[in-house]
């Protein structure tokens, strides 16, 4: 873990969610022969992306211009003699803007999981809004997320330069394109900010009927396991239609917050996904969203509180479709093989920094890789020629991964 030397400042904002949600019951079935009594979670957190087929960039930009989805921009970059087209959230920092700030409504929706036996006996409740004085004495997962640097201003002075009094991922994006956002350059007042809605909803409650082994004891408390594909199908097919009446539409970027609940992919041995970002066509428009666990369990190396949420917000901002192509890179961070997309969190998964907010809490957002790292730009267009937001990467990703 590294410590960024940041100047503390900030404004606490709150969000409550509006109309009552239906109680949703879904059966999660453990794989046949699952070792109920001795299953152990791996100590390595994994993050992923769930890309849909959002259509061509022209279609997305048309929706953005019409205001039916979030603000988007695209451009091209050449690397290793190949031209790559990419789409990002906000306005382009590369072209002079009259209005340099983009604001996207981003409700944080707490998801309460109630794990029950097939006989209806409650095993455990995992709730972002419930007090947990042992594992989270400073506040609930939800209240801490709302007070975090992901949604509130903090003064970032990095590399001896004032990057701005802003949100953490916006600080990253300004540093990511610093050649264009620095004082006296193209867009020195450039920002992409998450804002909270004025409406309020009750938390979403999901009842999980389990067969097999759904809960694992960890250094602090329990961790619940759900199946990734079942959850996402429930989210897109059932939960989003319910949320439409509350104004959660393709014009917004909702973040679904878990508390010490992680996902496995098909079998428990394919564990553990602590967060992902995705997209699908919602009422004819490009809908983006993120899912993230607020982790206080101590089960995963390099994962604390908002690490996963910072990872997913930054990747959503830089790769909202989940398909922005890059030259192949890998054998670093959570990537054991080769990968060819602009997922800015993956190369540095497990590498966190500390940001202390006015509530006194020491948050752990993740360090993130710069645009120039992926496309092997030299010099980097990032802050001071850096290749990552805390200067861990001293060079680009290097030769094409094989």
C-alpha cells in the first residue's frame, strides 16, 4: 500500500433512494458436490467487465447528443501502426470546450442480501445500511461510500502539482490527460463529476435461497457468495425495470453497492469477483452501471472499503462499452495472461492509496493506469509524463503481450 500526499478538504453529501422496492427472491444453487464444510475463499480479488453489444460509436454519440444516455465522446489513437477507436464518458479533453464540466447522476443503491435455507430459515443478512460495530465501526458501508472521495471533493496535490479540489476518479481523469487539462492548456477546467439525485428510494432487498455452502467465515465476519450470471440477469431483467419509476434510466449511472458479498462465475472455484461494470440496451438507449462490494471482511489482499468501487467507476469512465480496444498487454495486476481492452484498474488491482476525508476515515481507492500506458505513448500525456496515478508505473506496458 502506498500513501499519496494529498491535502485534506471536502464536502459531505448524502443520498437517499426513493420509491419502495419489491422484495426479490432468487434461488442461488451451489454446484453439485460443493465442499460445504471446508471451502476457502481465495485471497485475491478479481474485477471484471460485462460488455454488451452497444452498437457503433456513431449510434452511441447520437444518443448522447440527444440526451437519451450519458455524455460520451470518442477519438482515435495509433499504436504499433494500428488505429484504435475508443469511447469515453464526458466531453473530449482533447478539443477545446466552452463548457468543460460534465455531470452524471449516479445514485448509489444499497443491496441487502438475506441468505435463507430452502426451509426459509434466515442464515445471515449482509446489509450496506446496517451497523457493523466490529468490522466497520466508523459507519455503515453505505454512509461511508457516500462520504468517500469518489463522490466528494478532496484537494489533490500530486507530483508537486495541484490537480484540483475534486472527486477521486475525476482527479485521475484530469491527471490521465494532463497534457490537455493542465493550466494554460486546452481544457484546464475539465471535469467529469458524479452527482446525486434529489429523489430517495428504499434499499433493494434480495432474498437468496441457497443449497450448499453460501457463506464463508473470514478475518472479520462472514462473506456471502452469489452467482455472477444469475445476479446480472436479475439486475437487467427485473431490477432495472423496477427502478425506472425512480428515474434510474440510461441517462444515469447507478452503482449497486454490496456489503461483504462477492460473486463466483458458475462454480464456487471461480471466485471471487468483487465488482464489475456493464451495459445493455435499456428502453432503446445505452445503459451503463456498476456493481461493487464494500469490503470490510479482510478476506482479500489489497481490497479495502472503496477499492472495488473506485476500480469500477474509473473503468466505466474510460471504457463504458467494455470494448475499447488496445494493443495486448498483461502478466501484471490481476491479469495472468494477455488482455486487449482499456480497463484502467486491472493492471494495478490490489495497489491502493490512502485518502483521508473530513469524517476522519482513511479510504483506500485504487491506483489506476493512464491512457498512455496502454497505447505505449512516449512521452506520456499523463501528469509529469507518468504512466499511472501514483507513479507506480515508470514506463508503458511495453511490447505487445504474447
